[in-house]
C-alpha cells in the first residue's frame, strides 16, 4: 500500500476558475474579426504544410513551428466556441505533427517513414536538441491523449528517461528524468503499488523549495514548481498517495498554471499579472496538460471535476464530438459562416 503523502499545492488563487481571463475579449464584438483572422491563418498554414512540412528537406526544421501554430489555433477555437468538428480537426493536426516531431528526435540517424494527410515521406532525421526535453514530450503526449490517439501515445511512451535531452547536455538530468518516469507510468496505467511508491519517492526530493534552484537554476525552479509539480500532485492523488480531493487538486494545478504565465513567464521589463502578454499563449488559454491527465483519470474512474471552466472544456476531457477518424474522412471547411 502506498504511504500517504502531503503534496505541495502551489496555487495562489490569483485567478477565477469560472471566468476565463481572456474569453471576454474573444467572444464580444471582436469575435467575428478574430475568427476571420484565425481562419485565414489556418488556411495559409494548411497550404504551407503541403509545400514544406511534407517535404523531407524541410520537415525536421519546420515541424516544431507548425505544432506551435496548430496548437494555438486549437486553443483559440475552443475559446471562441467554434464547432466541435473544427476544434477536433485542429487538435488532430497539432497532435499528429507533435508525434511526428518527437519521432524524428528519438530516431535521428535512422531511416523512418511518416504519413500525414495521406502522404508518406521517408527521411533520415539529423541529430537535434531543439525539441527533446520533458516539456516537449509532455506537450506531444498530452495532445495525443486528448486526441484519443492510442498509437501516438504508445509511440511516445517508447521514449526512455535517457532520451530526454540526449542531443544536448543537461546540468541536472535526474530532475526531468524522475518526473518523466512517473508521468509515463501514469499514462501507461501502472497499477503496481510498489512501483508507484518508488516513482513517487524518486520525485519527492525535488518538491522542497529551493532544491531545483540549487541543482539547476532559478528559472527551472519556477517552471517545475508551477507547471510540473502540479501534474505530479494529480498523479499522486489518482494513485491514492494524496488524500486531497480531485476538485481541489485540479483547481490548484490550474491556479499554478495561471500564476506561471502571469508572473514567471513574462520577460524582464514586461508587464506581469492579469495583463501579462504571456497569458495569450495557447498553454495559458487552455490548460491542455491538466486536461490530458484529467482525461486519463475520467476514462479509468469516471470521475470528473464538479465545476465547469473554460480553461478545461469538459467535452474535450470526456472525448465528446467527432472522432479523429471521422474528421479525417470528412474534414471541416474553415470559413467564417461555418464557425460562427
């Protein structure tokens, strides 16, 4: 049996869970204009995907940027309450690109094939450390979870702790590796209490304030405290190692996410707080990592949070709406009349 632990919940309650910090800007008089701007961007990027991403000469360099863009479009579409078909298509595109990107990092130096939008390309990826850290693995696997792409999730779980940052030297690789091993085990539905206990024990030394800063940096301390440890708290609760109720655990993770983008993410000299420009980013607008961990918990236990929040749309967590296969067979048209 796992020994109960007291998980450090980091939220400062600087946000309103039930009132999104930016949605009023998107759903008011500007909704039509913002929708049109996003539609134009999506259609433009779709053309670029055909010309560049699906070209073996460009795909490794371009793919991370397109993951960023389609992730952002998906986030914007959810905030603007576009039809579920359009939201799902954007999620599927972002997820598929993210899985492809991480495949190139894991299998660099080997000939691989990748299929996207019905076209298969063959290439030998080069060694690159641009996108092989814990965040990018988490970003990809969480998009794949929400996309209900079991094959993509399974492929990403072929990653090992040694794959993280293998193309570049990390000062303290044991920190992301400990969290990675725990997250991967949760995603793979590890049920052995002894293995769960050991994975939690491996992470516990890094929860104390100042430890990560001493081993790594002040920036790493903030990132882990507000973005990674809250996800650990969700796993600890799901595994029965933390007696905090699920609602409180998820709310704390959401508050921490908001605090990171409002107070820690802004560059020196930029405004912090509710007007921080970093609050406009995709991961600040929609808390997709929290949603992915919540989706796994819901699929396994049927438990959902009892509150509603635009930061974590319930229909996405529950997997409602058209499937990625249905979207592939009948992709939506990105026109203003179709999304309003």
